[in-house]
């Protein structure tokens, strides 16, 4: 049989796992719960057990398996050292070596946003390109950078942390990272909902958003599709901050394609259009024709990327 | 004898040439005039003639020569195609192939700021590192990005064009690139002199700069060293714009070291200090300890980088 690869996307609530062939076809996928108790010490053994069970179920031989690639929610150095995964309870240690011992297979580990970018590059929105920037819009804003077909890790595992570019000088709110005025404060789902609250709670401006109890970002974008003026302002703010930030990213790495993913991107083309509108006039002239597209793999980008990580180039 | 390499730095006024051994020792350097007439059609033949004359002078055999590497003042794709070198009168063509035919040696070509970055990476301020960002402060602001030991070209030869990151939203002046609010408008020699003029021509603020006829950026920095308040404001503006921009660059590629070069950097440590002061609080926490240093090769960075370009990794 042809070789297979395990891709793992370790999140704060669930661990997604996938089995792939070397051509990038998904053969199976499943999930387990992320047990964060006891400083996250059960997480890697649980993942290893789940992989071993799948190996037995599928009657796989060790020589058929290329290895296990995994994205984790925190900065990861190229050697597999996790710097800090606060929401898993982990300190600094080499996840790659640890998991490799447990599964007795080659393991590669990367930051989750970076690994999702690699997945989109391999089998999603960036397929067929060599230089890609991916931005992931969810609770926060993450990113991943592919240069000449390779995922960039950076010195401290923080390449692609474009959510923490400073985009507003006079912000008084503090970002989760401790700085003020980070892109994530404006272009994440959280940032968009915050802006809607700012407008709706402090003015009498009419808006259909008011009719939605506990509205979320996706509700705001739905209202924007129906030309609600407050929703359009929120969408415009997301697009302006992200469009200019991506124009600045393009001055650094000059990508062929920019892929927009994460939960926010599920609201569709209006998101890409809102960003592109501000990217074009603010980009360096040579970079202006960069392709903009939405991510294609949705929640599976991380497991695809994990598989690609261990498969190599 | 050991192999030798030619490094060429093609500028708008002069062409600098150097002869290097494979260990990065400069064996010789010289200059010729850049003849821009006739749409720049004499430039490559002049360079080829100068190289051939040196080969004869030094009694070099073809098999002793690795090749010729050259930086040119404009965007260059990885295949050696020059997109536009307005100040040389050149259109779009493959400089690499053209020069290779003339000298009958392997040739590699890159953007001048990128190639200078490679020179500093090989034998200058970035020696011994793997991930470097260089920013060149002169008439404009250029840059170069080294990731995992490799120079990044980008899709359109525009990687490292950090002088054209948008850093001010409400600028009315137009940058040379056609946009408004580019880093280059504030952190170049030109930008600093412009700011001094703005203050001195429109106010009565006392300043020792007023005593210097036709003052240049280096005069302003000299006054800053003696605590002239207007000069200090100009220096602070350079540092603030560049420090924040570099913090944003670090979110993209997470370098180990940032090297500050170009004519402005000759004013010394006060430049690096002014930039570093704004870098640290604005950088993502994982990237905060990035090393800051001044370039070491001065005007020779380009010929060193040219040699390294053709030598490879």
C-alpha cells in the first residue's frame, strides 16, 4: 500500500486527527477531547493512544507510516520546542521528542496557525503556489507564511504572528499579548463584536443587529450583506485594518497569494472583498496584483497541514 | 589557487566591483562610471569589459572563477529578470542571462538592497546568524530579508521593500512610489531633512541646525549628539516610525538580528538606539530580544553580497 501520514490539530477543547495518503487525500478523520487537567500531562498520551488505536484498526504496519505532524496552540521552534501554551497548561518542553517517544514514529510539530497555513498551501486555497500568506480570523488573528514552498518558523516560533502587528497608535485597550493597538483587536471576530457594541451601546443608530440577542461576528456579517449601516462600518473596519496590515506584510515577503481563513472567513466573499479593497491602494505597486482567496479546508486545514509538515517538501 | 568570485554593485553613478575568495576575503576592489546614456545599453558591456580586464590582470583561469554576482537598483525576480530600473533607463529584461553571455561565466543578479543585506549577513553585522532583517537608510529606505540562511526574493522581486510599508494614515505628501505615508518618507535621510525644514522654516525654535547652510541628515544627527532639541525630535521621529515598522516586520519573519545600514547608519549608535527604543515595547513578546546592530561593511556590503549571491549557501 502507499504510505500514510497522521495529521493532528491540537486545540483547547478537542484534538482533531486525520489519516492521509502522501497525495493529500484524507482517508479518515476523528476527534478526541483535550484533557487539560494535571497541567495538560494527559494530552500527548491520549493522542498517542488514539493514533495507536487507529493503526490497529486499519492494520497499518510501521513501515507504511511516514509519521505524525501536529499543530499546537502556541509558539513552536523549528526543533519542536513549545515556548508556552498557556491554555493547555504546558510549560517549555520539546513536544516533538515527547510525542515521538510515545508513538515510536517520526513526529514534527508547529504552531497551529502556521500548520493550518501549510494545510491550505498543500491542498486548499494556496494549492499550486510557492509563496503564500495565510491569515486566520477567529477569536484572535493568526497567520502563516510560506516562502518558496517552505513554512517559516522564525527564531522564536513566532513568524506569521501578524495578529500582533501594531496598527493603531492611540489604542487604550490592552490586547491579550499585553500590547495596545494590535491587528487582532480590530480584525478578529472578537474585535468586530466589540466595535458593534461600542456603536450600538453608545448611540441610537438604527441597526438590525439590535434585534439579535447575544450577536456574534457572523450575525454582523449577515446584517452587512443586507446593507445594515452599522454592520457595514464594522466590516469596513475589519477590512481596513487587515488590508493595510497585509499590504505591509507584502512589503516584507511579497507573496503570490493571500488566503483568508478561520471562522470569520466562513461569512464568505464579503470578507475577502472588504480586505482586498484596502489592500490594493496600500500595497507597493509591484505587489498590487497579489491573488486574494478564501480558505478551502475550513476546520480540516490543521490536520492537512500536520500531515504535510511531517511529509516534508 | 582557491576559487574566486566577482561581486558587483551597480549604482546610478558608479559601478563598484570586488574580487573575493570563497572564504569571503576581499582581494581587490575598484570602480567604474555608470554610463546611463542610450537607455543604459553600455552598462553591462562596460561591467563585462572591466571584469575581463581584471581576469587578465590577475592571470585568472576560467576554472578558478565561481562567477559574477550583482546587485541592481530595482526589483529583480529570482530568475534574474529586472522589472524596472528607472534611473538606469532599463526596461524589463533578464540581466542575468545578458551579463552571463558577455562574461561567459555564471551570473546571479538581485535587488541592490537585498544583495547588500546578503553581504552583511555573510561578512558583516549579521555574520553567524541564520535569520536576519536588514534595513538600509539612505536617500530612501530599502531592506533585505534572510530566512534560514537564504535571501528572500519574493514573487515580484519586492521582498524586503520595507521602506514602502504604510506607517502614517493621514500623510498628504506623495512618496516616490506613488503611495502616501510610506516609512521612507520619515526614516530616510531625505525624510529627516524634510522634518527639520518643516520645524525650522515654520517656527522660531532655537536650534544649532540653523547655523549649518544646506544641512544634511548627518548634520542633524551630529546636532542630536549635542542635545539640540529640534535634532532630537527629528531623530526620535526616524526611530519611532522605523522601530514600530520593524516590530511589525518581526511579526512576519521573527528574525534573530536586525542590521541597520546605509548612509544614515554612519552616524552611529544613536541611530540604532533611537530605533531600538521604539522596537522593544511594540514588538510581540517572543520577538522582543532580537539583537540590534549597525552594518559593518559600509559601501562594500553590495559587492560582498554580490559575491555571496553567486557562491550560494
